[in-house]
């Protein structure tokens, strides 16, 4: 019997379109002799849809036409119910079950998908799913929390200052002073919980700092300003497995057109505007001494483990060419194109990568089923009642 896999993508995120590209690549990589694939597209308004119309990327040029031809669906937030239901539109609809799912593969980039929100829905239902759980997704997505954890674990990160949008609006002079006291220009300003270089800007002086923070706060409630390495080489490495048993891919060097990788650098390289992360300009493997390559691969694995990650992630690091210091920049717990091109260069094909993700999901589910989540007892049957509860006498 085939395993039915639902691939979720789209979502309420500024990285919506990139998610669509990554998901269609993943869907096309599955071995259809082993798997039945159910695409589930989450629109920008948050509605869920399925249907073969979702499998052709050209159909996404007109979102209204696309969703009108697809079938709106939902899952019940009830533990153990792995069914995908049709949203009833007709009075005489009887059977609204569209599919019995076995595994979910989230390919949702950014907010409401990669940050633990969607993973929480899946954990509530109890269905096996690939990738990080709620905790590791949230910690990996938030650049502030991530850096705090890595620093505590002895994994190097650049110096930074963080604050909220409300703090910025109410006391920007104090924040500017704190940034200038701890860091030196130039600096990088980032929304704390976005990927794909959205909202990121370089500031070389106070005026630019204020301008870039004003822009970044449009995208996030938490903001971070980091020391900028001016003579750097950016290197990416993917990790596959779980926090106790994982492997690192070969390294890549993405080629940027400015001071840092832009959205266009990552996703619109050359003329392949629909080809996702693998279309961007890069060197694979990166031109690094063997010792440096192994150092980065180990650092990527250590980062993956420290954040208790699962499935496939991509860790982006920075080399300071002045002294060959290496710093973790960020982790992408659902990387663009699922980093399949890095695994192909490492000797793992895209179909094998997807098969591995399914098997990891099923193994984690089996391991979690062995844990104790409740006791076979009822405290309400043990005595006259709880003090202060309705229906009991208070003294």
C-alpha cells in the first residue's frame, strides 16, 4: 500500500511565492510508485485548497482563477483524525472526506509556517510530519532567540542588539545610543523572524540606521541590529536527520551582488525566476580549504543539534576574511528548495531526500508514541472536590 503524503505550502507569509516554488519541486521529486501525493495550498488569506490545478506553476499567475478551480479543504483539530475534509458547498453533499493522510511535509517558509505555528496544528492532530517541532521551529525562526541559544552553547555568533517595535517607537534615541555603544558602523538591521532577506538593510551611519529600522519594523515586532563583517565570505551547509543522528552536506558559496544576499540574489538568479533557491548563483562545492570546510560542516551540525532540529535545515555561516573567524548567521528550518541541490552534490538524490524526510517523520512519531503524556487516574474521583471550585463549600 502506498503512503499518502500531504505537502503543505503557500501560507500567510511574505515568502509565499518561494514556498510554492519549493513545494512543487518537492512534489515532483517523490517516487510515485511508493507515495500518493496530496498538494495542500494555503492562500494568502489562510484558506486551504487541494487539486491537480495546484501542480502547474503557471496557474499561480492568477490566484483568484486558481482557487476557484481548486477544492477548499480543512483538517479537524482532533487528535488522531488524519483525514482531509472538503468544505461543503452543496446542500446534498454527503461524503466530505477527500483523503486519509499518513504523513505531512510542511514546505512553508517564514511566518505562520516555519515558525512553529503550523507545526502546533500538526502536533495537536498528532499526525506524523517532517521537520522541526514547535520549539525548534520557533527558536530557529527567531534570530534573537536563536543567537541566545547558540551563544550559550559556545557556538560563535556576531555581536548584536535587539529590541521591540514598541520600544523603538517610544525610545529610539536610547536604542540608537545602545547600538552605537555596543556595535560599530556599518551594521545590519533585520526583522527577527523573517527569512529570504526580506526587510534587511545595511546602515553606515545614524541616519541610515534609523531609516533601516523604520523599514524593518514594518515586517516584525522584534528587531535585531548586528555587527556587519565588511570583508566576508558567506557559506551555506545543509543538515539532515535529527539532533542525535545527523549528517552535513557539502558547503556552497552563494554569490551576492551587494553587501549581503538579497531576495533577488537568492530566488531570481539568471532567468530562472521560477526555479527557486537552486537557480541563484553559487559555487558548489564552495572553494574552501578542507580544514575550513570540515569546520563549517561540524558547526552546522552543532547548530542543528543545539536547536533540537529535525528533518532538513540549512545553516548559513559567515567567514571573516581578516582572521578566518567563522560565525553562524542563521538557520533555515524549512530551507528554500529544501536544499536538494546541496544533497545531490553530497550524493543523495532529491527522491531519496524526500523518502528520508518521510521515514524521519514516521520514526519520530513512533518514538513519541512511547512517551507518557497522561496518567490513568482521575483526581476528581479521589475526594470531595477542589477548594474554590464551583459547587464546593468554601471555608
